[in-house]
C-alpha cells in the first residue's frame, strides 16, 4: 500500500532548477528527510472507485518513494519552461496563489498546477492535474499536498486520485490519501 514513483533516481539538481515555479522537488526532498528522521507515522487510506478499500496507520515508510509521484508534477523541468500560462493572485488569507495552466499546444503531462504560498513564500498547498494519453490508455491524476509552514516536518497530508482507461476496457479509478500522524 504505497505510491510508487515513475523515477528510479531523483533528477540532478542542475536539471530541475529553471525557477519557473515553486521548488516542489526540493520541498519534497526536505520533507522526506524530515519525515524519515522523525519516524513519522501516516494514516493511509486506499480507495477503489471512490470507496474506501483499506485504512492503516503505518510507521515504516520509504518517504522518498512515497512522495515520488508528486515530484512528477514538477514544473521546473527544462523541457517545460515557457509551456504554461501563469496567473498570480492573493487570496483572502493574504496567501500567494500561483496558478499554472498548460498552453494549448504544450506537450506536457501536467495540465494545471496551483501553488498556495504563505507570506514568506512557504508552501501551504499544492494541487496538480496530470493527463497522459496514448493509443493504448489514458491516465488522469489529481494530486494534492497540504503543508503547515514553520512546522517540522511541514507536510500534513497528501492525496492522489487516479483514473485509467485502457483501450477496449472499462475505466479504473483508485486513490491514496495520507495524513501525517503527529
């Protein structure tokens, strides 16, 4: 019951530092380290077709692997530079909201991403929509990361909702929700 990253190794820092968006990979790396060092527990819920399949509290977790899927939504990859329209606003709580939308002709699996940052530029929430299509399947992912700036570790909760449709097959939907137990 763990999320698997599509990456075998993290990308070298030089390859992911375009500065187009908040440093999500750096945040996830720091959180994985802090969660590992604190032996953090997570209340993890697995869903199938929107229904709770299983809920467990887990302590022995490979945090880099657990959070790896979220790193796939990083917008700072050099190949993605300039492929997003960016809208920056301030919400009612005084937080910065940076909304990225892939341009129509953009060849990017991340279609939309929103970063909510506190006054010091620290992550409060991240949401992303990813879409991957080919002639055999279509995969749609919704990712959410929630953090409490100033806390160590800052990560509070995360979720992945994924649906996949295979050629000549029904759609399958599953999800994972994790809540850090303090």
